[in-house]
């Protein structure tokens, strides 16, 4: 058995079926997405900041 096959077969065996594994993976992805939403500042990701939280550089400074 190749390493890739082992990486696929071991989690299937751990969860009992392909369907259970896919469900677990989807739940993990959902949790990661929600965690990313909580851990990331939307303003920072969009390049926007709260007014007054950070000085906006003037044209002279840029």
C-alpha cells in the first residue's frame, strides 16, 4: 500500500465509513471557517481600519 493510500484508508477506518469521514471533514471545515471569522479582523483583511484606530498616512508620508 502506498503512503497516499494509507493516508486515505486510515481515516476511513478510524471513522468507520467513508460517509462518516466526509461528515467529520465537513464539520472540521465548518469549525475552521467559523474560527477564522472570529480570529480575523474584517477591516484588516479588507485593508480598512476603524476610524481613529490607526493614523491614515497623508500624501506627504506615502
